[in-house]
C-alpha cells in the first residue's frame, strides 16, 4: 500500500505560523474595552482608600490647631483672673454681605486676643480644608472662613464667666468648625457643610439633608483643654430643634439648674 505523501510549501507553513502567533498575541476590541473597564473599576475602588490617609492627616492638623488654641486660651485666662474672654477671641474681622445689608465689625490683628499667645496665629487658626460658608464675603480675598473672619474655627465661649462656672468642662464645647452646627440665616435658610472627607460639593441645603449620605465631622476643643474628632451626623439629621441638645459626649450650653 502506497502512502500518500502530503507536502506543504515552507512559505505556506511559515505564513500559517505567523498568523497563529498574531492571533494568540493580539487583543480584540471587546477584550481591550473589558480590560479598560476593569482598570477603571479598580481605580474607582482604590482612589478613596488612597485618599483617606491624606484626609486623616488634614484632620490631625486641625486637632493640633485646636489644642494650641486651647493652650493659648488657658494662658489668656490665667492672666485675666481665670475668667473666660468677654468677646470672641478668634475673629480678626467680620464684614459680610447678605443681600443688600452689610454689617461691618472690623478689628486689627493686634486686637485679636490670641495673637500674643500664639507663635503663628494665622497658621494655627486656618483649617486646611476650610471650604467656607454660603454667603458672599467682602473682606479680603477668597470665600472661605479664614479669608472672611481671620479664623476657620467658630467660638462657643461662655463670655466673661469665671472658669468654675462650667461644671462639666470635659463635655462643654469651646471651639468647633461649621460642620458641627450648620448655619441659619433668618428669612433666608439653613445650610450644612462638609469640610473633612468632602469629595464633592461641600454645602448641603436643609432641603437636601435627608438625602445626603456623608458624615458631618468636626474637630472640637473642650473647655478642659482636650481636643477630639466628633461626628455630628445623627444630631444634625434629628432636626434643627434638637441639634443643641446635650449628648453623652458634648454639650453646647450650661444646663439650667
């Protein structure tokens, strides 16, 4: 029985081999789009994780700031009969425009109570994520709280009282950021703010509060001098009538006897 020999030209075998290698090494358009989609999904998952340490570092800066302010306030009180300041100790200037009404209350930096007690007052009174509050500032340049008021932090001092007047200094809020309380302008509206961990619009109107999934975080200085990060989300979403109610962690006002 004769074997039937088959013969393939060398050139044809080489062409078939090259085509096979190209098919193995290449990607179709669908495969390429799938790879791009997977990379995009992984990036979306990883970016918030990578950004979180940076956000935590900024929060630590603020906590360090309010601790330094606490030391400065204690030194001021020690030189003034152990009484709380009789006016806002943080504000350098106040000049805002709401509608057509302008209310100027200006002081010079030398009149700011804390300047003699802080090495670099401007740096200490500036939050690195100060996104401001929603009214048009006309003092200096910029729209954040520091540019408008000379400080990112808001005051809750029990003015001109002796220090022992505060019965629970470890709970009494002395200094805070706007996200802890929001802002109400009578006849205009109420707004709430995200500074720390805010990856999109930082201002939330009261009408959108129930749909906002983010947390309202603020560093807090307490009257005893310690600082802590607090989450005000639950009390803010409980309604404006209850936002100043005391909690196990803080109080805004001295309870009535």
